């Protein structure tokens, strides 16, 4: 919080002034990974010195300022109990319940750390939405809405070994994969996100370009509402799981690098693939089981609907084609007649959330953070919704064990049990993990594709060019990512704002970043994070523990004066930490 | 004439009110809920409840409409649900792109279409006439996105690294900026409507770079607009060429043209002074209509060439259920459309004194 002389460029000041006058809002911030798969280099500031002695006048904040969040009461469903700045470089997170996924969660871009003074000054007028100040390798110098977002290297970046290798960075955006490819081929940009599946061969055949597979970190499934006939019958659900040729779907409709799913959680997530793989394709067994199930239900045939939305996602690259393929497999393999029921996206999601989808529905999930809790608890945990009808108690119990145990062996056993139960009950037929990718000019070094879509541009060098130009699917909505959920905004934030932990570059492991360590107590209900000393924000302010407290509290408490954001929804907080403090009345 | 214009403006008010009402209703008939469209599939019911209250979407529709009309009366188009920013700010940023693209496309269409039509009419049934009309038919038939992608492929990839290469997207190259007029003229302290107007003008890159002498930026902006303008202008070009041809052919068959020729006037004078001038009326009508259509129909071109203009913003607003932006943009485009038609009507009187503005 202690502020050094301001070093903003006049150009940035001009841009800010224009934005402040003409516009009224926007925002964002988030994390940014560090180096390779290790903690930042030895050149990085350390946390060795006793923090309290660094500034004896430091007054640590706590949130809530007095008392704790009312854990386990009707008014509070969250698991965050209290956040305290123990000293200048030590933050303590007290939780209502053990959380072994704490590290992957705090590494998530949404929990980027902001300078508390800057937040207080710029959140109320929302100017922070377009002019973020962070500790990351880049700073924003220009955002021309609708056109481009321009960064410059942060000259004060704390991790010298990982400072920006290309001095300038530009983000462009285009929703059309073909258009993005033309930009890359024409040399207008250096890298692009998500080439179309049909274009990958073109890129691979062009010696001036290079393609990187983005490891799949998502799951496509066929869901059932198990409270609606005939899906009440487990044998019928199992028969469908055995009667769908998933390999054929992946081979024909998914891009290179995609996989047939064996478990609901992808195997590159720790503890993701414990337990038995799901049902193999076995037509004879499927037909026999289906007959058995129908006999039990007193029916001789099944006519249903295949319900889906035409929204392209990494887990579902071509919804109408894949729905048609599944329709024909159901008919040809099992004799099940299914009409295609294409619904508008929002309507479909509403119907799903309300448990109103009575056919077989096509849906999926992409990872927010790499932990089974992110995949399994949302769908099958104790607090899961009506998406699949009623939750299965035995699955939920196993997931609760997995989500609250710090012991690896215990988590392994819990997730093995949960996955075996998911296989048995088949609330969903697990189909595929869809890959995507990035493409770059061949002369860009350090280029990569991240499974979490959080590419780190500071480690990329665009030959001898001063600018690295990147084109992604969409424009960021704001640069205060505490209140954003779309990957395009998060990636833009990650270049400027950093979190306590980060994910390894091109991987999923959570590694120390602004914190040199976050250590749990014995039952993982208290996590103590030690910040690196000497880290500065791009405006010259020094990072301290109060910045962490304020950055988190602004998201946590709906009554906090800085709980503003772009839309004010702060979607991710309740999703990851269970609920807001002072939640809004329904 | 002033009375005519005032009367037309008065008639415009109920027209615009009707547009506001119909747009308001239609926007809400689109299936889907704005919360999940804006916040995505992760939005919980709790978050959506708060979202709907925040944007007043929990109010009965008549109440929402009254509030909206009240805002309009104060010149406030509301705040975008998706961007949480005033629609007027979005307009200041994005409408200039569409206007610049439209005007350049129309200029291209007129400069090429009218001469083609004239040549075609003068050399009726000649190979030139046939060639021109074949070109016009292809132009009318070819979808904008096909032509756009074709042009982008040829000029950005096939001709890459040659002097004929043109950028396939965006408004400016990496590293090139057009300094806003407020900065150039030292008016950074200017606020409110004058500042918004100045920023709007600054968004017209070709114009603002031209008047502020930013030549390299002007050239770069022009290079970026050439392909989209050709793609967008080809259909109007073909229409203008056909109308010019048929209109001029009709005029050339009139008695006064025969008289002019009988007087011994040179053929060029007959065609240009007596023929083309009298053939202009239907051409101006078509140009006026095309301008309106181009303004409201640039969405495909903007998508193909990755230009974030009003058309693209409208498309995003519809898919994102951003009611406020749909309403605001529709209203503004309607105002432009009505204004263009009024100007065309006034031009009739200027071009042909026999037409009385009544």
C-alpha cells in the first residue's frame, strides 16, 4: 500500500481521462502465472525477512473487522470465515470447513490481488474496469473498445527472470475462426486462439505457422433427469451408456487431441480419474440391459427427445452435428427414437437448472480450476441443483469426503468411490473431453496453449518485433476479473493482475506466485500465506497483506463498499467459496 | 420548404414512438433470459435474482416501458446490460465505424455504378452493355460474406508481401493510432455533449486524421476500409448501375432529347446535360434507400472484416438479450433513416424544380 512516485505515461493518462469523461463504466483484474512449472526464479523477491520488522507501523486489517462470518447458519452458506493480515506479508484465511482445493482456487485469475488504495479510489467510479493496476508483467496502455487492447511491459516487474520478452502486447478479437486464421496467415497477428477444427490441418501444413494442442480440460455428457420416466430406471441409463459409440463421435466431430472420456473429470486433473473407467461400448450387453429395463418399466419402446442448445463450446464443438449423430446411434444401436429439441441457450440452461429437461440432454462443463470439486461437486455434490433430478446421496457423501480431506490417500479413495457410483447410477453418459488449440507464427518462441486457456504472453518472444499481436474469440468485458466469468476477459486480466498462486505455464499445477507459500493447519481449515517482499504494483505501490484482504473482501461481502465490479454479480465467488457474506435477499 | 421540413419532422415523432414501442416489445419476445445470456452458464439462481432486480427486469412490462420512455425524454438511452455502460457511450465508440464504412461503400457504389450505368445505356446492346449488366447481376447476387472472404483471401493472403496487399480486418494496423481531436486541439478538458460529439467525430478516422493532418494514420485507416467498402458497396453498385441504365434509356427516348440532337448539340452534351440530369431523380431515390439499408445492414461486412460497428453491436445485443442496446441502436438507426429520407425528398426539389415540396 505504501506508494512510490507515480510513473504513468502521459498517454495512459490521456486515455484514462477520455474514458472517464465519455464512458461510465467497465473493469477487471486477475492472475498471471509465473515461469515454468516451478515457483518463480531465485531473482524474484523473497519472503525470507521477518515481515513484521519490515514496517513496524503496519496496521493489519481483518475481514470481517470484528467477529467471523456466521458459518453454517441459514444466512450464510459460504466456507470463508475470516481473512486477516497478520503482518505486512502474512495473510491468514480461516475457513468454516476444510478445503483441500484451496491452492488451485486461490490460483484462479478471478482472485488477482489489487492495490487496496487504487481499488478504493477507482472502484466507485468504475474506472478500474478499463485501467487496471497490478503486479503482472504487463500494464495496459490503451483500450480502444471494439478494436484492440494494448499493453506495455511493466518495467518494475518483480520477477526479472520472467519479465516480458516482447515489450508490447496487443489483443484483438474476432468471433469467427476463419477470420482469425486469415489474420494469422496474412501476418497481421502473431497468434490466434481456437482455430476451427477443419483448419488445423491447414495450419500444420504451413511451415510459417505452428499449432499447439490445448489439453482438454472439459467434459461433454448426455444427462438424464432421473426423476422422470423412463430415466428413473438405472438399467435403461446404463444401457444407453453402453450403447453409444463414443469413439466414433470423437473421431468424427472433435479436433485433434480430444479424448473419449473415461471419467467425468478429465485425467489431467489431480484425483480426476480414480476408480473404474465408465462403461465400454458393448452393443449386445446394451440391448439386453435395455430390454430388461423396459420390461421392468412395463414399456416396449422408448420415444424421447434429444435436448440441446446451439452453443459451440470446447466440450461440444458442433452441437447440431453431434446431436444428429447421437440421434442416429440411439435409433440404430438401441431402437430408441429421439426427436431433436433445439432450445435457445438461455432457455435451455434455465430448463436444465429447474430440472425441466425430460429427454436426454447434451451439456458439458469446462474447468474453472483444476480440482475434482470443480467438476463433480457442482453436478453431483450435496448442494447440487435439480439438473439431474435429485442428487444421489451415496455419490454426494463420497464427494463430501473428497472435498474435505487433506490426505491424498483419503481423497483418492473418496473419488474412486464417487466415480464408481457415477458409473453405476449413470446420471450422465460421459462422452468426451474436447481439445482446442492455439496457433502462432513459426518465429514466435515460448508460445504454448494452456489447458485452462490462461496463456502467458510474457514468456513469448515475437522474433525481433516490438509487438506480439494476439487474436482471441471475443473482446474482454472488463479488466476487473473479480466480476467476470468469460475466458476472454480472464486471459486479458491475467497479463496485468496476479494471484497468490498461479498455474504452471501450459499446465494445471498450482504453484506459488505472489505468495511464496500458503500452508494449511492440520485440518486445512486455516491457510496461512506468506507474501514475497519487494513486489510492487505498476503504479509503484508495494504489495502487502492488506491488499490481499481488501481484494478478497470486495468480492466476498455484498455490503462491502468496493463490491462493485461491472455487473455486480461476482459469479465465481459463491461458486468457489460457497456463498457471499451478507447475501442479497431473494 | 421550411414548412415542409417542419411538418415532416412533426410526423416523425409518432413514427419514432411507434418504433420505440415495437422494439421494446419485440426485444422482450425473444426467448431466453438476459441474466444467463450476459453472465453465462455459471450464474446461479441467487446471482440471477439479484441481477434481474438490479436492472429493473422484475418490474411489470408497462412499468419498464414508462421508465424507459421517461429516460428517453431526458436524452438518456439507458445503460447496456452486458457492458454496464451508457448506450450513448457505445454509440460514440461504434457508430462512427459504421458511418465511415457506409459512406465509403456508397461513394464507391456511386462513383463506379453511375458511370457503368451511363456507358451501358449509351452503348445499349453492345458488348460493353452486356458486360456491365452481367457484372451488375453477379454483384446483386453475390452474398456479402462470400465476396468479403474472397477479397480478404486474395488481397491479404495471395497478395501478401506485394504492394497490392490489403489488411483483412480491423481499422488500424498494430502500433498505428489516430490521436483524438480533443488531444490534437488541446480540448481535453472539454466535457459533456460537446466532448461526446468531438469524440464521435474523432471516431471517423478518415475524417479526423484528414483534418488533423495525421497522414500516415489516414492512409492506414483507408487501407483497412478498402476491402470492406468494396464488399459492402458491390450490391448497391449493381443496383445503381441498373437503375442508371434504365432511367437514362427512358430519358433518351424523350422528345426533348430528340430536339436537343436536332439542334446539333454534341452527343456528350445531350447525354450529360439533358439526359443524365433528368435521369437523376430515380437514381437519387435509390441512393437514399441504399444509404439507409447500408447503415442498418452492415452487420455481415462488419463480421467478415472484424469491424465493431453499430451492426455488429446490434447483432451481439440481440444474441445477448441486451434489451437496452437493441432499443437504443434501433432508435438511432431509425432517426438516421428518417433523416436520410427527408434529405432525399428535399433534394428532389433541388434537382427538379417541377417537383414542389408540399
